[in-house]
C-alpha cells in the first residue's frame, strides 16, 4: 500500500484487530437532531463505528470515525456511542482505541455537540490510569478532537494525510500552511503531542498492535509473556552502545525488541517499553548520541536534563506507575541545560520528574552508566528518592561535580600541581562508583556485558514489591 492510500473506517478496524474478531455495537444508532436539513441527510451509525474485538487474543474496545458520514463530525448520538464504549471498557477492564477522522463538532447540533464532547472528555478522565487509551489520527483531528487525542495515553499518526491541531495553521498569527504546517505529524511529533509516526495507515495499525502487546489490559493485571531468550545472554556491545539507549535497550531486551515512544521529541531523553524475562518494563534513559544502523554517531547531545526531557520522562513514569509497570533508568547526566529558554521552565519540569520517580511505587532499578552529577543525578531515579536497586558500570562517576572543577573551587590560589593532586584525591574519595557504593548509594558495580542478566534478576526479585504511602487524595507537584 502506498503512503498516501486512505482506508475506510471499517477497513481500519479490520487492519487493527485479529481477523473476524470485531463485534459491532450500536450499528443502528443515528442522529436525533432534525434542524438545518439534517432530517433529509442519511447518517449511518451517526458517523462512528463502535465495538470490540481482539488483538493477539486480548480484548480491546474500538471506535472508528467515518469521514464519509457528515465528515465524521461529532454530534449527540456520535458522542453517546463513544461514551458507551468507554463504559463497557471500564466495567471489564480493557483498552480503548480511537481511530480518528473527524471534522470537529457538528454545527447543526450546536450545544448538543458541545455536551457530547464534554461527556467524552469526562469518560477519558475517568478511564485515565484505569485502562490504556490509544488514539490514531488518520484524517482531521482539530479543535476539541485534538484535546481528546492529547488526553489519551498514546497518539499515533501516519506521515501524510492526517492533521492534528487546536487552531489550524492558517489561523495562527504570523503563520500559514506553506510556511509551517503545525498540524502535520512531523510538527506534532517534535512537539511531543504524538508518540509514534509511521509511513502509512497500515504501518500505524501494525504499530498499535505491537504497543498493545506490551501493555496490561488494565491497572489490576500484569503483562507477562513466555520468554524464549537466554536470561544470561551477555551484552558485549553494551559499553559502546550506551551513548544511544535506544540501541542499548534493544540489545538487553528479550529478542532485542524495544518499542520507543516520542522518538522525535526531546531526543536527549529516551522512553519506551521492553521485556525482560517476559515482563514488560518501562525504560527512561539519558542519551548523549544517536547511532545509525552501522553504529556511527549521527547526532550528539549534552549530558544535561532539559525541560522537555523531564516532561517527557515524567509523563511516561506516571503511566508506568498507574499500570504497575516496573521502571528501569539509565543515568548519564552532569547537570541541567544552561540556556535562557530553559531557565523559564526547567526547575518546574525537573520538580515534576523528581516527584514522578519519588511517588512511583512500582519496582524501580537504576543503572548509572556514565556520569551522575549534582541534583540532576538525584532526579534520575537515584537511591535517595526511592530507587529499589542502583547499579553502576565500572567506569561510572558519581558526585556533586567534576573532580577538577571541585579542586579549582576548594583550592583556589594553589598551584596547578596541587589542584591536580587534589582533583585525583577528590575523584577517588567522593566522585567514583566505588566511593558511592561504600556509602550504600550504589548496590552493586557491574560489568557492561552482564547488564541484561543483572536487570533480569533484579526485577524478578522485586516482582512482589509492595510499598505503603501516606494517605492523600493526590500530590500537587
């Protein structure tokens, strides 16, 4: 299929679900409103096909908007059908997948359409953290529909033929589509709104199936499959790959399968899912380079926390915690990004990430694979804010700051020879993985080729973890 091919609403459902597994609900539901010539307009299924089916044998609920019927606009009954799907999903505990192709609110129904949007928002909010919510945008997703897409846990788009926007590009002051298409998948992925972009609709549907295989059906079930990979498999190339965690995580994962999310947003932070001994694990990792398929660096990043990187990671950790998915972190950070724009938001963003890790009660394992410096290190799932186990590679550096800089500050005015001597002494006493391990801040120093083995054992040990927290409605960070 070409990248520009468009599937029908029913074809999208067929491409998403296991063959012949779809059961339609509400097929005869249609509009009630008759104003503005709607009485003379046919509206089969009121422009949205709803029902349930299977993905690799697991139950999911799905709605698919039909742009051939009133442009897929949302009216009263259209919204009621989606709400009904959510009600069923919440009762039985199964994911909801929305296939969006909607021109927005149905103008002929006015306040009824507005009420419909509100009902859908409410159900999405109630379902958040209870069942996974996935949205795929295949046509138009504007205004209120864009808000709905952003309320889901994961959003997918094909490269061409789909538009996601609150305000259309031409309505944004100083912009027009030819200058910058703010509704395009590329733009929205770089902004962090879209998690996955694929070449065409068929690839989007296949990618959703893959993601669902990593997710539990709800917040009270596990996501564990049989593992056929060698649990003790050595990862000889890990030390060379760790600069790009997307590559390193694939190396340690069962069958080398890592599903990256928000790959185009805040590239210095990697998030995604892998399996270790058949169990789904969420990964958060600092990235210093991008490696191509031949292992060559195509981009480099500072080892610093950025505001966008913190937001990306915090949202992901919160999802994992809500659905009892263990979290592993790869830490390689020397501080915070130093830029005027960063100063506007990085403190609040870092606070959000710190709170996300500290609040999460799922099993948490941290691997320090490079530098771990200052308060940025604390934020990255350190022992100090609740990591259950912390490992470090043999050459990892852990401390307040670089040893040479510390020596310059403490021994200002002394000779270069003295500062050099004190720098080596400081690194030995206060800046190495060994010194941190002696204080109990690192549980074990491991070799790079044993990372998979050690992480598998760690999460197996933590499988039954239970942790009580103070009684409260919710945090405010």
